[in-house]
C-alpha cells in the first residue's frame, strides 16, 4: 500500500504519524478540543475560535493537518462540572458536517449559539454509560420524533 508522510518538515522524525494515501480528503481540517482543570481559576473559561484561514500547529493534533476551529474549555476543580464531558460533547458536534458548514458561515456569537442550540434541539443526547436494552433506545427515538412533530416549523 502507498503511504504519505504528513509532516514534510521533519521527514527524519519517525515519531510523526503516517496516513494511508486517500484515507482523508485533501481539504480536511482538524478541530482540536482542548480541556484542562486549572486550580488557580475561579470560574470556567470557554472559547470557540474560528480562524480566518486554516493554520498548521505543531503537536496539537495526532496528524499534522490544518486547523480552522479550536475549542477550549478550562476551569477550576469542580464536583458539578465534568470539563472532559463538555469537550467530548463539542467534539461530537464538530464531527457533524452540517454543523461545521454552519460554523464556517456564522458571522457573530449569536449565530454560533443559535446553531448550537438548534443542533442540540434536534439531537438525542445520551449520557455516558452502558445501553444494552434496545427498547430504551427505540423509546428515546419515538419520543424525539413526537417532539419534532409538535415543534413549530421554521419558515424559510
């Protein structure tokens, strides 16, 4: 099989990752989600950053690729907020291509928050855990369908 080396700047560094040729589209971009607990903070800080042009950052992603969006959540130790779960949720949302496209065209904070709210309204969010009983998921899907039918339709 053919492989391409992602980091042309450091071809002799064997710790860099290889990708199978054709495994990612040539125009793909990463969206790193960075999460940390910092005890010197008194309250959480959240930042969603969209760069005007994709940039390459050293060692921020597993593969050397351009980054357009960054999401940062940091905060003090908390018994009520799991920053890792917040980051996991954002990473899941950013993997949705429709949401990504809306983030490319958003022109202000209100549009970003509106699209995030719309995405969450149309989503079934399951907390981490084991879900062995298929009937539970079917019931959730039925409830979501009923919720969508009762919601007022958006005018275009």
